[in-house]
C-alpha cells in the first residue's frame, strides 16, 4: 500500500516538476520561440489524438484534438498581426482556419487522414518558422 502511495506521489511530483520546467521555458522565451512552442504543442496534440484514435479512446482523442484546436485558434491565429503582416498574415489566417476545419472533421468522423494533413501543414509552417529563428540567431552572432 505504501509503495502505491509513493508511486502516485512521485508521479504527481514529476508532473509538477515538468510543468515548472515548461513554464520556466515559456517565461524566458522570445516571442519567436513562443510561436515555435505553439507549433510543437499543436503537433504533439495531433500525434496524441492519432494514437488515441487508433486505440479507440474517443474521449481522450477528443481532448487532444480540442487542445490542438485551442493552440491553432487561440495561439497561432491570435498571434497574427493583420496590420503589419499583410498578405502573409492573411494567408496564414486562411491556413489556420483550414487546419481547424481538418481537426474538426477528424474529431467528428475519426478521420486519421485529416489529422495527417493538419499535422503536415503545421509542420511545414513550423519548419519555416524555425529557419527564420536560426537565421536571426546567426545574424545576431555574426
């Protein structure tokens, strides 16, 4: 009995430690790095949804897709600056809207192909975003 309580307490402690690590990373991140974290979170949530879908765990699949939707809509799309971003911001807004619709379809119809497409689209933008960050880092160092 004590072993089980110890394991449960350890699990809670490890989870709290991980949250503090993530929160510390977020607090010290640049705006560019925060967007990278949003991409990473959305992609991780889509991957989790796929695993839950494959395992037949519908409630957890729904939670993971909801998390991905929240990141896309309230993180990535909300971070767009239409005034200064011009056409790029407009195109990204349209892309994020399409990704949201893919995620909703994946949830409604248990459609793994929609998850795959949403992940691929996010990954494509994330790669470009990371490259911009790498270029900025190199320019600042050089």
